[in-house]
């Protein structure tokens, strides 16, 4: 599997990253362990989680359980911990199940990281991501009504960044943290993080984890430029549009145990135009004899700002299909048809 540099950290991560957010609700501990085993065997060296996981649904009772499942795998396979890069996330503003939804600060960064280290049964988190900016974000369909006025002042944002980066440096010095990263951020946000790190000689953020798929392409312009210029590459989440781009919901189907049975709106993605878009992309895949899931992941992998594409699975069969995208190369003809499809039905949700 192709390896890519993780920002300026010196770490190399696999083109595909194993997501874990269903472990503890839709997946058992043993199933999560089996997914890690298969992923490592097939060339993945990157696993992503978060302190608030599992989802579907998120609940106060299950917060941290996904990290704990990874932790029991680490405990059973202590000699293999160096075989993969481990990424997790700190919850923050508005995420009321964790620390009452407190803003991320230097103090909460330490508190949250030390909690994650215990659950993960490891001495170090390689990549620690801020799940949500303190000032809010236009991600998760908020772009349709986004209003940047009335937000935190630029100076407050930079002061909070400095506080967080200073603590990150301390935690790096203690050997508990490898690198800091962003999630659900904007191009302006990336610029502020890089500016403060340069002005104060503090650690640089290594990456940004935002939603990105054939059907969710807000990253394509300003964010893409910022990511490339600052070496803050994208870790794309939901590259299969919460399962829409697997084709499993085509024709009105709702498979038992699928995400749609647990959250019918798919986080605002379940729209008539989304299903129209699936049919357009499915037609491209069928025209070229490709699997829709694999085509969708392979397309993400070759985007010029992509560091790694995070995907999840609830069965080993799904995982096997997704892993099959690692060696898929899309022809110029396929790429042209995908471009035409996007122009015909952009932003379907």
C-alpha cells in the first residue's frame, strides 16, 4: 500500500486509514480486533478514533468505549504497537457528553489526552486531533446557513491556539504526544494555527480531518490551497458518504443493521438529490466495470491534497472490499466521467 508523509512529522501513513467509530455500538470488541488484524495484514498502518466514540448513537454511557476496544488490542499485542500510527481526538465546544462541552484549552488537552492514553493502553498518541474548533465550524451541513459574524475575535482565537500549542509542546516533551492536528476546520483556521506556531516557535499541526467524498467536496478550493501550501494534508472522513457510495441504499433498500436504521437522515446526507447522485456515480462505475465502493475510495486517494482516506466497516466482508481499493488505478476516462458527474449534480446534500 502506498505511504504518504504525515505533514512535517517524519511519519509515513498508509493511503487508507482504518476508522473505528462503530466499535462499541454496531461492532463488538472482538469484531474491532479482527478489523485491526486484517487491516494491518493488508498494509494499513494508520488507525483513527476519538474519545467521544462510538457513534450510532453517541451516548454518555458509551463515551470512550471505542478507545477502550483499541486499548485491549494494544494490551494483547504490546509488541506490535509500533506497527501502526494511532490517531485520536479531543472533544470540545458543544460536545456536552465530555467535560460538559468545555472549550479546548491547554488544561483540557492534558486532561483529555491522559484519559485517552489510559483507555488506549499506550504510552503515546501519535496524532492528537482537535475534533471541532472552539469558535464553531461550517461542517456537517452548516455551510448552507453559515454566518461568520459574531464569532470569537481573531486575537482570542490566536491566544487559545498559543495556549493549546504550548501544552502540546509540553506533552511532546513528556513523550505522550507525537503531533497535534485539526478536524472540521476552515482555511482561515489552518492559517491561524500555522501563523501562531511560526511566530512562537511552537509545534505545527500535521493534518486536518474533514469530510470529503465524491458527494461532499467543500475542501476543493480554499482548503485545498491551504493544505498544500502549509503541508497540512487532508485525512478525509466519510469518503463513502455514510454508506451511500457503497450502493447499499439504492432502490430504497435499508439493510438490517445499517447506519440508516439507526439514524435515518444519515447526518443530513439522506436527501433525494443524494440518491440521484449515487445513481450517476454508480453508472460511471458500471460503465467501466468497477466496484462503486472501490472507485469512490480510489478517487479520494489520488486527490492532490490527500494524506489518508479514513473509512469504516461493520463487517470483515465490507473491510475486504474497501481494502481492495488500495491497488485500484482510475484511468483518465474514469476520471473524466467522474468530473462530468460532479458537474451534473454538485453538492447533493
